[in-house]
C-alpha cells in the first residue's frame, strides 16, 4: 500500500536552538547510554533525533535548559519503549521493565542503571508540584496501556478497532508529550489540564498518531472502512471541541493531520 504524504498548510515553529539541542544529545549518547542501544540504533542515531527534534518542534518557545532535560528523557524513554516493549514478546520482562519505570518515576532508589536518567529527570529542581503531578498522571496512563497493548499482541488476542484505539490513544505517548507543556511553561495554569476539552485533545491526538503509525500493520485493507468511519467521526468531533476554546490552538496540527489523512484515502 502507498502511504500518503502529509503536507500541512499551518505554520510551523521550531526552537531556534535546535542545533544546540542536537549537540547536547550527541554528548549524552557518548555516555553509558550508548551501550544500552542495539547495533542499528548505534549506527544511525535514531534517538538523538527523537530527543532533539521532537523537543524543538513540540516546545518551540521553551527554556533551553528545561528542553535539554526533556531531550534526555525523551530519547531514553523512546529507547526503552522500542527495545524493551515494542520488540519484546517476553511478557514477564515487559512487566518487570514497567515496574522499574514506575519506581524511577517515583524517584525511588533503584539498582538498574537503565532508569537513572528517568530518576534524574523527575528529580530536577525546576518542577512545580502541579506540573510533576500532571506528567506522572499521563506517564501512568502510558505504562498501563503499554501493558494492555503488549498483552494483546503477545497473547495474540483479538480486539475491535475501537478497543485497539482506546488503548493506542495513550500508549503512543502523545498525551505525555503534551503534559510537559506545564513543565516548560510555568505560567500555564494547571486548571487547564483538568478541563474536559484538553482531555479530548490529548486522546484524539494519540488516536490520530496511532492510526498513522499502525495503519500499515493493523490489517489495513480489511479494516479500511472501519478506519474511515472512525476518522470521519473524530474529525467532526474535534472541530466542535476546537471551536469551543481558543486555548486549543496549542494543538492545531492534530485536526489538520486527521483531515488530510482522510482526504488522501478518499481520493
């Protein structure tokens, strides 16, 4: 199948110090972290891109020192997700890794060096209490849904598209990325996070990105009509949600991604 090219009509902001973030990540991966990566990752440096570029595009106006912390967290988190979750069929090991991840998030003493950068990130002194709480709520949702998703796949269980996407909305980790807005921007009121509108945006962002990532592998041809109906419903609901609250302009690309993807398949 042909994967459609996504072109946005929306302006894109990139942090002006992207190159500094890339240099920072190169230094980070010259440490022991390099030894945790498989040969392909060591050769191509995928996680340098994850750390620096994701951060520069998602938080284009953030403080550079906070963004460096996020870069380190992102890259190691993606490494763990790929090597210990997505590419593993050992459910006991997945459960054990999730337990270690939770301990690190709670800043508990741990023996496994793999989780040291996570403990370090959560122990930074520039967190507000509310920002850290929001981040941990979304990380817990991510870990819970990773376990559900991996259990379904490892045990080869059948699930409907709706059930699959309900889980994928959170284990694709878009809500975690958005939750760090409250860490990056101290002036963003925590009350906005608990607004039902933001909850929908978080979920729909996860669903749209999950669909884009998984379409090629989730029996795409057989499920195409179901996917199209879901995209139609999501795009209509998201228009209503975005029209209700101006603050949702933080996430304009989400609906654009959904609509462009739908048009590409219809055509």
